[in-house]
């Protein structure tokens, strides 16, 4: 399984990525082992995720989400309640 996810950083900004293991990746971000972007914006929490059929689909969806503006991302997050159950 491949997942696309959105994290909300401590400064309120959003980070989008993809992974095969959301819980592990979230832990890595919060330990400072994730992306350079989230390293200085910890703690982060997962506010959205969706399962994709392939890595190719995940990369396309990640790019699509990254192109959304903040209000569009917030609408996506709000339209999918319960998509944040990987927080530790």
C-alpha cells in the first residue's frame, strides 16, 4: 500500500508526502528524521491521508495536492474526517 498524506506543522503550515507506512513516517518527521521542511516545524500531526494503487499514482496525487492553495487543502482535509488517525 502507498499513501499520500498531509501533515500540519506546529506553525500551521502543511506538508504533503507519500509513504508505505504512515505511522513510521510520522514518527520520523517528529524525530527530525523526515524532510528538511518539517525538521524545524515540529511537532507535526497527520491531518489527511489517502491510499493509492501504485507509487506512480501516489506521486501524481502528491503533486496535485501540493499545487492546491491553503484553502483548497483545508477543504480537502475537512471533507474527509477521520483521515488523521495515525498521530502518536
